[in-house]
C-alpha cells in the first residue's frame, strides 16, 4: 500500500513540475506554444525555404521588407511587390548585399492591391520570370486609428478593398497556379486584431476578421490538395512604420505623430517566427509578447473575461487617443488597467 502511495505521489509531483515548467515557458513566450515547439523541434526555414520562389507583397517596409532580407539570406528566390518601386529597388539592393543571390534571383514588381484588374498579369509575370510560385506571402495592407462615429464610410470601403478584397483577388490567381502544380503555401499576415476586437480600429479589425474567416474556409476547400498549405500569421504590435500610414477619420487625413515603439516586438523576431510557421505549415500562429499574447489566449478560452478586460483597456485607449497619445494596438502598460499600479 505504501509503495503504491509513494508512486502516486511521485507521479503527482512529476505532473506538477511539468505544469510549472509549461507555465514558466508560457510566461516567457513571444508566440503560441505550438509555434515555439516548432521553432525548437520542427523544420528549419533554412532547409525548407532555400531555393523556393517566394512572392512577398508589402515588401517596401516593415514586416515585408524584413521578410525579403531574411529570405534572401536563406537563399530563397524573391518576387517583391509594393506600390513604391523606388523603395523596392532599395530593398533589392540590400538583399543582394547581404546574400549570395544575383540580380535575376530577385524580381521587383510594382503592385497596387486595390487595382484588381492587374493581379492576373502580375501573377503571370512572376511565373514567367521564375517558372513557378512556391510561396505567396500576403503582407500588403494598412491599419486604422479613428473612432467609428467620427470616420467616413469611404474609409471603411478603402480598408476592405485593400486589406481584404485585394488580398483574396491576388490569392485567387496564385492559387490557380498552385492547384495546377498541386503544391504551394499561401501565407497571410493577419493580426491579433483578427482574433479579438479593439477600439479605434473597427475597420482594421473587420478586415482582419474577414481574412481569418476567408482563409479558414478556403483551407476546407483544398482537402484534395494536401500539399497546398494555408497559413495565417497573427502578429501583435511590431516595430515598423505602419503607424505612419494608417487610415484615419477621412481619406485625406494623415497621422502626425508616430509614437513610441519601444514596447513592440522587434521586426526581425516577428519575421523569424513567421518563417518558422511557414516552414512547418502551421495553420495559425500568434506572434506577440505578453501581455498581448495573454489576451489572445483569454479571447480563445475565456471570452467573457476577455470582453470585460477589453472594455477596461479600451476605455483607457480612447482616453489616450483623445489626449494625443499614439498607440496602434492597446496601450503599453496593459496590466495597469486591471491591477493597481
């Protein structure tokens, strides 16, 4: 009897230690646990993406620009697109400096996601140059910072046209090619705002929720093509110039203050985890530091608590906005909203 009790205590102690280890790991996490496991034990981007043809939209700055740099170092062949061709040439020049790629290995292709009539020709240009497209990274888009009641409806139309309709339009043309080859990866940079909701970003959240719903549905339509992967990337706040190009109350107004970005995740870390997600065909990846990552888990597993917390944080965010404090996501010291500070 005593031997059995001792074994039970040993097993219980082992289980408790394992639980504590997972808790410590989670508290230090900057991505969901499946993603971090893939980073530790999964396939490496250096192996899976070398020699692949990767088309990155929104490649002139931010996450897209960093994707181009890291992919070039890996040895992937690149098609980089955005509206600003001069910025794309700058990105290409640096890619050539930091990698072993040659001029012909990087295609600069100007692209306006809102000009849907140009997407078929753009897709054909990439295929003509490289002979195939292995990976499409849907990264182009703009965020928002305005209250719904102060915002013209044409802003919402523009957000959906760019972030949602432009993305699925390009995807349709590339997917046709991938279906013919019966393989490929479609990676879409969504956002944690595609999982939750937040004030001052109702249109942006709507566009990211639309992308989440669309690509999760599309995945179920591709079961006959097991080697075509649909991968949704949900970053939290990332250091980039995205805040300088947000939609505001009307299409003519721009943001004057870019705000402090020190609390945001470094762009290179976000991109590394994006490439890990791509290499391991993760259906969805959350990439964020705490407390934003914790809010994702709350929204997924305890939505009633999440709604309560977001209401508290949302009130503070609106107050900051009206007083001139810029924050694309939630205010940096989130814990101060619910705990004494």
